[in-house]
């Protein structure tokens, strides 16, 4: 070996040309505190990591790697190796994105730093490169670590660091389904990684996650566009490859189990889909190392990988018996079933029943004309969703049992700081909706959203009370649909003004749950939502734009919330429906004297005086707008 070669070698550590997999097996040590298997790393324990690490290595031309996985099986370790091995052998600017800043900090502190320290201590790799952050001017903080030739930045998906423009060579999107869909310029978090790594020819992007909900899963979207590799293992009997699946009672493959008299699971085996013979759990010791990824689209550039908890190495927590127990405990709860599908089987979960298809609703439109009210609708209310450049208005007629009829839907486009827009809104409030009896009905109660343009809406409502009320959508869970109002106008002494504007909180989550339940009703009657023919598809698309989803908070507990099905889909009509319902509640639909109202309309329709004296009802404004 010549002097020249030697000097190059000295300058370019390490002196071997290893891929990330070889590097990990040779140098990586896992800390006692963060993993089940600490000490010298052995990729052979979790063979599904091997091909993933090879693709992430600089020697592979692959730029993007996608891993759809269960919780607690190798995904984070791959990420740690990605960062450490690249820093050691081919350093470059790196960005590691976690769903939140807190998670980013915790990933750096609890995963990266202990692994780094344990590795330095045992193998000496990376020694002296990444300085202790306790040393002043080391260039190192929890969220940023600078080393020769590169850096690591850790950031929450909502932080400014993610949006900076300088390019990074290595990018990791961890827990990709926890990352907001709205992160990118057009609502696609995938865009972000392309943008941030754009100028690097030898860039690497690693996306991994346990999937959450069907139609909303970032990782599933990314996986679908990838080579779609699944980790398949040979059957110890017939040697045929297969992807392990949970299966079911009626399937001739998958997990089969036995219970004792106390319903405890005492045995779980896997039935081979090919030879139908039973495989015992211990046989995974033979099967896993012989596993390979079978790619559905082998020519695609983005490499996708998928495996589930049935591949958990022998001796780890989630053995097959444990997985059956989790499944049995989940069987009767949609929430737990989702957890099982997501965290064990690495599959997305579809929540049924919560969201009707827009075409189903539009196909049930009835032959009454817009602006006319069928006989059952006896009280008209409206809801207005307010944005900087538009008002979205829904008008409904209500009757017994909260059965209701859409009578008008419209949008007013224009700058809401301008008077014209509100003049047009006044025109709608002054409209007459023709009841089947011949009587003209006016809007008895109108709710206007003051969330975004508070001052303007207050001014508008103040002069039109009590028919028009200012409302805001409460973010709190389990709120009443219409809460108690707060007085917002105070005089110069700080006392509330008697006839000042009131702000009414609306429990949007509760209202949406009820409205969606009612959209799913098949027979007209209590609570049923009617639609007239002639309403644009746009309306139906907007009112079905959301669904109730379960996500997991930091502690792993499921949290339910209404979310847009797709980041960009507009939902103004749905918001307006919520406010319209709140206005109906304020108008007193719960205690309304429907019979009296109906008789009086009939009399008035015949040109007679009211036949029944209406009990004075605190909240009814039958006069309509003045
Ligand atoms: Zn077999």
C-alpha cells in the first residue's frame, strides 16, 4: 500500500467501505434504558430491517424508503442507525421530523443520545465527532447537533425549522401518520421531503409509521406509491413463502388458537396458506432469518416495506398468544379494534357509519322547490359560516322531533370587511320562504360565526339582535350544542351593557356527531334531514367532508376528533349546518308548540286569524327579522 493511499485512508474514517447494515452489526450498541435487546446490535434478530438498511445506504441509488410497520418493532432502530451510520461514514445535513416538538426533543434525548453514548463507549465509533452539549460553544443542543461534514436537526412537524429553505441530504419523517396533513404547501407532507432534499443528488428520505386511518394515512399513501414490498417467510413444512396475516375463523390460513374452560388462550399456531399445516411459534427462529421482501412493483424507485407484529422475534412481548389475547379483548370495541389493526397488524382502520357518501345524500333529494317549505317544517333558522372572503349560508325549516328540511343554501363571495357583503346577508335574512299552507315564513333565528372576524360580526349582530346571534365554535369536547352566552359589550366603567352583544358557544363536535348520525337515517321521521332537488353537488361534498377519527395522544390514549377527510376539502356547508342547528335550538325547537303553530299557519293560509293563542316562549321570534 502506497503512502498516498494511506494518507487518504487516514483522512477518511472509517477505513472500510461498509453499508449501514454492516456498520450497525459491527459497531452499534443499544443502551439498556431504551430497548428490550440492549448491548451489541444484531440485525439477525429482526431480519426485516436488513433490506431497509441496505436501501438507506449510500451504495444504493434509492432515494426514498417507506416503512409501514407495527409499533415497537424495529422502525425506530432503523432511524437511529440511519442517523448514526451516516454521520460516521458519509455525513451530511440531516433533518429528523417528529409529529411535535416535544416528541422531537424526546427522540433526541431518549433515543439518539443514549445510543450514541453506548456506541462510543463500546465500539469507539463517532468518538469526538459529536460533542457533549454541556461543553460551551460545542454547537450542540438537544435539537441541533453539528459534527464534521454534517448535522442533525430534530424538529416537530409544526415548527419553523421544518420550513427553512436550506437543503438537507438526509431526511427522516418519523411517525409519519402523526404528522399533520396540512404540513406541506398544498396539504401533502410528502411534498415537504421533496422540497427540503431537492438539491442533493445523493439524498435519502426515510418515512416510517404505524398507520392510522384509511383514507387519511400518510404512510399508506406513500406505501401505495412505492414498490410495495411485504416481508414473506417460508413455511417450515412446505418451504413456500407467505406474508403472515391474522386471518379469521373462516380462513384456511393465519392464526389459529385454543382456549381453556376459563376462556384463556392456551395455544396459538399459524396455518400455512399453501400446505395448510400448523406452524408453531418457536419455528419463527428458523423462518425469520429466511424471510425476504417480495415487491409487488419491483421496478418502482421508491422502496416500500411492510411487516406486522406476527413477525416479532421469539422471546419478545408480542408473541402469538399475546396477539390473540389483544384481538379477543378488542373484538367488541371499534376503538380497540382500531388499535389492534394499527399497532399490531400495521394496517389502516376504517371507521364505519360515521360518514355517509355524498352521493347517497344527494340521491335522496326530494321533489320540493328550493325556498319552499314542506308542511312539516314550521320554523325557519339559518347558520352562516364566516371567512375573510366568503359567507356560506344554510337555511332549514324545523318541525316535530327536529325533523328538518333544507330550504336554501348559498354563498356570498367578497371581502367581509365590506358593507356590501353584509347587505347581501341582510337580504337573505329578509327572504320569505313559502310554507305549504301558503304562509310566508321568515328566518326566526340566525347564527353567525364570529370566530375569525370577531369585531365585524359583533357589530353586525349587535344591531340585529335578538334574531341574529354571534356564535363561536368551541374546541372543547362534549359541549352542549348551544352553551350559555357571554356578554361581550362593556361600558367605559367595565360594566356589561344591558342590550350589548352576546357571544354564544357552539359545541361543534357534539353537533357534528348528531348531524352525521341523522344523515345516516334511512326513514324520514325524528331528526331526519331532508334535501330539495336542485342543490349543487358541491353542497353534498362539503357536508360530508369530515369524519370522526380516532388518533392517539402522546400517552397512547385514543382521542376522537372531527377531521377533514382530505386536507383540502372544503367543509363550510357543514359548519353552516352546525350553526343552523344551534340557531334552531335557540329558537326553542325542543319545547315548541308545533300543533298550535301548524293550526295557525293553516288558518292564516285561509286568510283567517290565528286560532290558537301561542304560549309566550322565551326564545321564539315568530316576527322574523325587523
Ligand atoms: Zn406450508
